[in-house]
């Protein structure tokens, strides 16, 4: 099964939900940050991830070095296109920008890269910043000329076309006039001139669908399908994400299942660290044998949803 998720930023707890013996592959839409420190810290993380035996297919984000700039990577052919892999860590696969792959029977165009709004901060305090985090003008021209007027089934990118820029996800107090949006403008041209069926992107740490484009962050989905993974919890109960609001359950005189109104329920709490205010994420109904998630949980900035 091919699965897809958003930015991980070196936090891979979500992979614990995935069976490593089912032939699963996980697409990460940039900022896996596996090549961030470029020292032994990266090596230790790679050993851990490789030993999980879940192949990761990573798109280039803006918080990581390009694999082609790291001498230990070799160019190989996988999924019908060129990828970058290290011999020591064959389960960690990095896509090549502008390459067309065949994944799960679909033609898939990959366009990584984005501008880092924290660039000045990272340079000021000695953190890593990568000068080739965005595509060069030559790369853009080559990709545009290669795919203009053609059809691809799915496009994978790190950032999004400018027309779909999620202004509601912008950091408060940050001067957007300082942000280089050349990548987003380029993706606008791709969106307007390449025929596609579905587009996935990350970067903004939100979960949102608009037209044929889907922003992904912490949740995992089955690639090319509107189906979350895992579908069932450890008890075999189906998880219905974003089913209702917290107020729909807790503003009544008696707390009950939002579906069947039964009282044979368990309130599922969050992890106690990632949520502002009321720390409940779902109602588990023992009669329905389902988990009903809340759509209005107030997660802290940068924290993925837990259900």
C-alpha cells in the first residue's frame, strides 16, 4: 500500500501506526529533515528509520539539504524514474525534482523546494540553512517546458501554487512582503499549464482540501484516495475523524455518543501537551464500535492532529 503524509521535521512517531510487513511505502511531502544536521545526528536518525523497514519516498523541502549535494547518495532508478539513495540506508529514498514516476499505477510529477521564512533567524543563530532550498530558474524552465500541455495523474510538491496560498496559516506578526514567493508563482504556472487529477503538498502544517489540491501535515492517507490510515484503532473500532464538534457532545446535560446517543462511551484524551484548552479528541462508543473525532480541537502551532 502507498501512503502519504506531510512534513515530519525529524519527528516520526506517526510511522508507529504503520505495519512494516505489508509492503507499505510512505511518501513524505518535504521537510523530513533527515539530511538537516549533516553529521552523526543524521546518521543515527537514518539508522533508526531504515531499521523500521518502511520505505520512505521523500520530496525535497526547505529544511534539508538536497541529496544530490551529499556525496554518499547515488542516483538509481525506482518507480520508473531517477531517485537518490545511500547504500547504507536503502529504505530512505529521495525524489528528484522534475522527475515523473509511476506510483501505484499513477503518473506522478515531483516538484520540491520552498522558501524558508525563518531564513534570517537560522543564519543569525548559526542553524542550518540551505542555499538551494528552492528550484533554480534553469530547473523551473526545464520542468515547465517538459510538462506544459501534458497530463499527469498526480503532482507532489512541498509548497503550493500561489493561487491556493493558505493565508489563514500565516504566522502572526510576520511581514509577508519579505517572503520570496517565486516558487509559489512558478507552481501557479504549472497548475495552469499542466493537466492533472490530484495535487498534494505540505509546508504549511495544515490539513485542508481546495479544488483538486490537498494540504497535508500530520495525518496519513492512502495515496490517491480520500481514506485515512489507519482506518481502525487498536481495538478494531473504525475511526471517524472530524465527525462533530466538542460542543455537540459536552454542552448537553448528559454526555453521550454523537451518533446513537448511547451512554456506553469512553472519552479519548489528547497527549496533554499539544492542545490548548479542553484536552479531548474523540468519543469512543462501545455500542457503535466506532471512534468519533472532534473537528474543533485547538491544537498548538505546529502540532499535528492526534486522530
